C-alpha cells in the first residue's frame, strides 16, 4: 500500500447481523471514518443502514422477500457499494473481528489458508461468533481473492494478563492443553483504553474497570490501560449475565442437567448460550429496552439480577486492582441505559462512587460528581475503528 489513495473496510460478522466501517486512509495511512453501518435480520428480512459519523444517512434498504439472501449475497452488495463510495480511493484491505485467537494468535494476523484452518478448530469455543466471523473471511476470499484480509482477535488484548488470571483451578495438564481463561471483547477494551488515554490520561494511567454491556457483556480490569483481568473466561459464557447467555454458573448445574434431567450436550449448549440471561430470567426478551418498558415482576427481576451480577463482578475486579479510580460504561446498554448504570453504581457506592444523577440521565461523558472518589464515565466503543487501525498497521507498518 504505497500510494495514498487507499481505503479499508472493517467487518464484524455475527449470525444475523454484520456491522461494518469504511475508512479512507490519509497521506500518513491514518484511517479516516467515511461510512459505517449494519445489516440486520439476515436470514429473515435483511435490512441495511449506512451513515456517516455525523449521522447523515447514505443508504437505507430492506429486502422484504430476502429471507434467502446469504451473508455472501449481502457482502457482495456491500462491497459494490463501498467500491463506488470510496472513489477515487480503492479498497486495499479488509479487517475482521475474530472472536477467538486461542493461545497462538495474540496479535492481528494476515489471513492465509493455514490461519483459517487453525481458527476453524477454535469454533467450538465460540459457537455464537467464530463460525460467522470465518464465513465472512471465506466469502471475501471468493469475492475478492487478491484483497489482503486481516484477522483481529478479541482475545488478544487480554493476552498479557498475569498468569494467575488465566488459570482455572483444574489439573495442570488441562491448563497446558489450552483450557484457560482467555477473555473477550478485547477490541472494545483496547479502543476504550486508547480513547481514555487521549481524553483523560490521568485516569487512564490508573485502576479502571471498563464495563462492556451489550448483548454480550463483560468487565475488564485495566491498570495503566492494560488488561489485568476480565470476567469472561475459556468461552464468552463466563462472568456477567447477558442477553441470552447465563454468565457465571456452578458447573454442577451442567452435570445435573445431563445426568438427572437427560439434557444432551446440544441441549445444554442451547440453554447456556441462547435461552438464559435476560431472556431466560424474564421469559420475555433479551433486549434491555423491551424489559425496561415492561411492567412485569419478571422483567424487573431480570434487570435486578443483571445489575446485581455486574456490581458483584465489579467488586471482584476492584479487589484484583486493589482499589478503583475509574469505571467506564460502554456498548448498547452501557451507553444508553441510565437506570442500569445507576443501579450498578448504587451497589458500588462503598467503593467511593457518587453518581451525578442529572449527568447520568443526560448520558454525559462524566456521570460521577466532582467529589466522587471514583470517576465514572460513559464512552461509546468503536470496535470497527480498532479493526481498521490494526489492519492498516499490519499492512503498512504505520
Ligand atoms: P451487541 O453485543 O450485539 O453489539 P449492543 O452493544 O448493540 O449489542 O447492545 C444491545 C443491547 O443494548 C440490547 O439489550 C439493547 O436493548 C440495549 N440498548 C440499546 N439502546 C438502549 C437504550 N436506549 N436503553 C436501554 N437499552 C438499550
């Protein structure tokens, strides 16, 4: 990529949605956001919205009879659009979020056939994500075989944690075989650490818990911008209660389900990943907006458990950090649900958090009072930008 007129596309592919960002590179190879958006309801009635950073909508489209459209069809459509959009720049590379890099891939990697084969072996460890991440890579290999692709791993940011944080109390040989706590949401946490260093360098140099609360949810304890521990473990099931995932669970429950209740391994997997969390506890929805609008006791119970578990795990991470200077909320719920932030902060008042209720209700960047011992911030995450930065860095050395 020696000429300046290049662009990169970041892809974050899930089972029924694909988020993406389109970036033009400036003369110093810095990615400048040009457009971003999301395909939703893939497999049912796909829709697409593309907008700029400032909210200008560039394209809105839905395919009402598009249940048969595959990820490949939609990516094909996107790349046609993106080629036209970035002109006179040309797309020089594609970066992908890949959830699991295992023990081996702790930095972004250029995609090769061997890399893809290895990443396939990790798919059972992230069944909701990894297969869809890899489908997008294989699809782009078919659509644009000469275009370099880069895999950016959610596990990578947690790679340098102290060894003790990576272990489960299981036999040594199992740890050696790779059964260890990896941690996820790393691209989001890396972005938060980077952004915090720009806007609040003093806080960024201290003891911070970042709370990524979306459909998937986790916490990361950061010291000086580096991950020292996180709530997710071997898979993205552990830790907090999530939209449809259970979070921390006594492993005896799994044995009970299989031995006493006759669950197959597939049924256990479906229960843990798809039927638990906010959806399972409420019996209503996995969507926080729906639950907040629902007056039932079951919806309230689900939200209470969500905030209780988040506060409980935050207390544990504060112990890992030996104190706390900052708490940063991010992702769909963290950025947009003041009542959830308030409930979590109330439970953490003992750590020295005093919430500014008006600032919290308004979604201000700082939502703690000036007297609060712990600074509480709301900071929108941007995994697509992090993918673009890694992709450019790997391909240009910039
Ligand atoms: P994903 O993990 O799929 O990227 P998001 O980060 O988009 O998920 O988060 C989705 C969650 O954010 C959903 O539970 C949704 O209800 C919640 N959310 C989004 N906007 C709001 C809002 N205004 N109030 C409450 N919850 C919200």
